[in-house]
C-alpha cells in the first residue's frame, strides 16, 4: 500500500514542506511506500521529492494526502483520482485582506476556498492543524474532520544559535520581535504604530525586528517602510530582516524581550510555538487560530490600541515576576503540544478509512 503526499510548492524551511518531509519518514518507518509529489520545488530538493507529472495512478487501497493551502491543479487531480483521499487543511487567508494590495492574490485565495469546498464530498478523511481550521472544514460540509497539530521537528531548535546575531541585538534596547511574512493580514502597520508610541511616550530605546519574506506583497511592504519613515523610526528602531537562517532566527528569539503578534488572521501561527521553545513571552491579538495555539502561554489582546499595547510591552519587559510566570506557562503549553500522540492518532485515522 502507498501513502503519498501532494504539495503544490515544496519549499525548504516552509512549515508545510517540513511537515510533508516528516510525515513521509514516518510512513516509510511504518512500512508504507511513500513519496512527496509537487508542482514546483526549491533547487536542491530534487532528491527529496518528485514532480507531479510522474505521479503513479493509485490503487483502490492507496491513500493520497493533499496539503491544502492554495489553489492549484492538484485539487482537481485529487478529486478525479482513484483510491482513498485525505485533505490536510493549512488554511487560506480570506481574500478581503489582499484586494487593495494585490487583486490577483485576492482572486487566487478566493479560488482556493472554492477548490477546498469542492473536495468535501470526495475526501475520505479531513485533517486540520488547528481547531480553527477544522471548524472551517466542518462549515464547508466535510463529514469526517479531525485536528492534527502541525508536525514540528523540534530537533532543529536544539542547534547552536548565532552568537554574532545575539550579541548584535542584545543591547540596551527593548527588542520586540515578529516572525512572519510581511502581508496585510499580519498588520505590520499596527506593529509600527505601537513601536512609535513606545519610542515617543515610554523610551527611545526600543527596536522592532520583523523576520519574514518581504517580496510577496511588494506594495504593502513599501507602504510599511514609508510609514516607518513618516513616524521617524530609524534603522536602529525598526529592522526588516527578511528570511534568515535558523541559527540567526534562534538568536533573535533569545535576544528579544517580547514576541508581539497583531495579526488578524492565522491558521496556526508556528512562531507562537517557537516563542515557547525559546522562553520568549508572547503578546498577541486574540484572533482566529491564535488562542488555540497559544493557550495560556501568553497575553491575549481583545482589541488593539497602540498606547495600551506599548504599555503592556513595557510591563512584560521590566516585570521579572510576570515574565517568569509567562515563561513557565509557555513551557507547560509546549509540553501539552508535544504530548499529542501524532503518530498513533494518524495511523488510527488511516486504518479507519482503509
């Protein structure tokens, strides 16, 4: 029996690609033949994946899993192919976030939601990496849906951090970290306004560090840079670092005082888990999948205001007792997340449908 995975784009360092790689290793160790098939991939991943044009026709007992996060020809291919079928839903950001900045991406996200809906009657199994995502599947009419928390390789977080990056950022400034692509739903402009308030009314010794791709929405990124300039935030006070190597990212988590997320839409939000790994207190907007992922490990904001958020950052950064309680809570939530029996849970769901 085969258990194959379909991924529209297979990228190095991407959460979906990493999960597909981990699942393939698990399936093979469990005695199944398994491959990852994709439409596109990063250079250097040729030996770790195959192109979908080489995908063999499944038998009646084979299982094909589609990692769903975007519209692609793989949707119709899965719908028409024989064998057992599963959808692993990683979420699609609603199109209204992108209409102003990139109408084409807005169109693609709208199409993606339509494609996901089209699979509700053919999927033998529907998985989602958060309860928020599972409820979306349920609302679309999927009959069998389960939460399967994101498969994370925790070993990579045990590697040495970049001492150079840590020393560079660990100075007298309060470091506010955000990790995620620069996209409209992430509300980077709210981060900028919060830091401006902190600088003007609390202390000039502050720095916003944004780690994540800046090229996906160039017009939005340019608007954020202009806003920072209009608020007289200099390069020492706000830094867009783009994608950074793992060792540097780990150093930034270690060197920061607070992780701040004002994102209005998240399907899971891996950086919240990463903050727990590195004992970094979290302040986050209570939206979409964030409260489910964060649990009791951080401070949730019911709404955003730059003054109240900045004052809260000041308290978390300076109050050692509060900071310690947040770190302890993060370790407990991380232990709960790790304890989920992913392998046995997944095998049980697969055996039910075959």
